[in-house]
């Protein structure tokens, strides 16, 4: 099927017939300008990360543009996904700022894992790539290795994978990020997981189901997830469903799911918008958790979530060969696919990379400037690429001897009942590291022995927490 015809960048969704009063469901915040030093650091971090991410897709040499680009500087095969990168980098920069400001324990789950250049660039800036892979040191040689080796044999893959510092989610499998994020906070009361869900990814069945996971989180014993839906409007060749929904439709949808939603879409002052919104989310999480932990739980708490609207391929080429790139599906992968052979596209690439002013962002030795470092968490264990939650060695379950539940010779029993007895003891022995997920059929499958020492954890139903 051919791609859509786009006659303008960032086309607005058609207005809905939902009553205007529904707008009141979305959270409104007073605009508070961030401190100037924070504004400078956030912007410079983003410019540096966007520069590196774009360079990773194209360059095999001359990675800091110390001379004009030539065809020889361009990789023979261009692989990568640019369109989602600027939005991911925006989120990453603000999570850094939030962690450093509030001394948080946080990890980042990235649904659009094909945007690996964004995450790898950010990890390089914070020093996490260097910690695990010395060849990616924070200097000119390390930056050359990072950029030139991306999506090449023996180099870093174009999707986030298990080798990516801080990653607990495979970036090539869209749809599972939100369920992974909710699983990560269970029985970790101090952990917050920021989870970006791409608007294309949001059309998958697993994501649609995972929105209900907030109804199973006990704020007394578990941490919290901040879902961030990144609505940049397009997937690989057409509009996304969320991109065609206006704010009223989105607010109604997520309110029904059990969330308070906050739109972040002020492109003129995106840092104030995102910064204030994350502060609000943190306050709401604290309010819900403190109420539960002081035995005054809020019934059906509405957890905070963010809907981020930014252009697809933001800060990249505006137009190529008369076609819109930024704000269209054409920025999804490689915006300048002929940069290796077309003089005009090569010049467009140089102009694009020069727009980030890398000379202002990296010292002579190639290391990031002090302004960029100022928003990176000071403690290594709080950096998004180095939090122990994401990389600690696997701790095996304590498993009882299964032979205790075997049947004597000549006897008989239900195999499922025997397994139920075994699982019951396993839950007793592993109270904070083993859970059973069973939307239905647990009792009819004869596993009800597990309810001798535990109950269901469906927070929205006062009865199911105490009965089998």
C-alpha cells in the first residue's frame, strides 16, 4: 500500500463530536518557567543527543564535522529510525533533571525501541556506555566508535536490546513496554518507572490490555509507573490512530482507563511544559502512595500519565525533493536516503547536523560540556543506564522439594491440585519475588490451594482481595 499524501506537516486531527466539557478531564497546570541554568542544560543535552543520534544513522567518519562532508564519510548502508528520536531524547533529558532534583530511584522503559540512536546517544552523554563498553569512552575516539559502529557488523544494533545499559525491554517487539514497566514496580515501593509508549505501538493488543495494569498496583507495597504516550502522529507509512484523535477523545479514553492525563504540547516552551508535568506526576504518585502507606488508601486512585505531542522527526530536515519530512511519516526511518550518492542530500545532511552546533556542545577532546553534565544524576546508581534494578544479577527463586507433593505408588490425585500445593508453598517462600497472573480460570483449573496464604490483588474490587 502506498504511503499517504501529506499536504502539510503535523496535520491536526479532525475535530470530534465529543462535548467540549470533556476538556475539563485533562489536567491544567499553571505555567512555571524553569530556572535558566536548567533550561540551558536541558536544551544543550538535547542538541547533543540529537546530533549524535542523527550522526549514528549516517556517518562512518568525520563524526564531529571537522571538515565538510564527502560521500566517503557516509555509511554504505543507512539503517536506523530517526522519527521517534527527538521525543525520546526530550523525555530522557527531563528524567535526568527530575532524578537529580529529587534524588529518585527510577528506570526508563522505552516502547519505541527502534529509536535506539536516541537512547544510545543519551547513555553515552551520561557515561553509561563507557562504564560497560570502554570503547565508547566520553572522548573523541569513543564518540567516533559509537557513531561509526552503529548498525554495522560487530557494532550496536538499530534496536534497543539486552546489551543496552539500563534496558529491561527488547526494543524490537512493540506492544509490551507498559506491561514490563508495571511488572518492574511490583514489590519495589521506592521505584518509579517512566515508560514511553509510541502511538503506533499503542495500537497493539498487549498495550491495550496493559493500560489496566494500574488497577492491580497496590500503592502500599509497590512503586509507580509514569506512562508517557508519545503522539507524533505517524507510523512507517501513515497516520496513527492516536494521531487522528483530538484532545477531548484522548482525555475521555484515558480517564475511563483510570488515569489523570496531562497534555504536553507547548512546542514554544516545551521544557516548562514537560518539567511542570513531571513534577505534577511525582506529586500525584506521592499523594496516592502516602495515603496507602498511612492506612488511608484512596479508593480507585487515578494515577498520572502524560500525553506528549511533538512532531515526528522534530529538528530534522523540513522538506526533501519537495516532500514534507519533519511532521510526516517520511521521517520515520532515514530522512535523507540518498546522502551517499546525491550531492543535494549530502549538503542537506551537513546543514542538518550543523544546526545543532556541535562545536558548542563538545570540548576539544570530544567530551560533553559542563552544562550538559549538570543535569545528569551525580550518583552512578541513579543514572538511567546504571540503576541496579536494571542490571543486577538474576536472583533465583527459593524452590521447595517437589517430591513432597508427589503421589504414593498406587495412589492418584489431580496433577493440577498437586501443582497448586507446590505453588502455595512457593509463594510463601518467595513473598516479594513470585506472583501468579491469572485473569480467569485459576479455580476451575484446580490451583485454588494458592489462596491459603494469599489473596487476589485486584485493587478495584473490594471483594476479590480477600476471597478466592
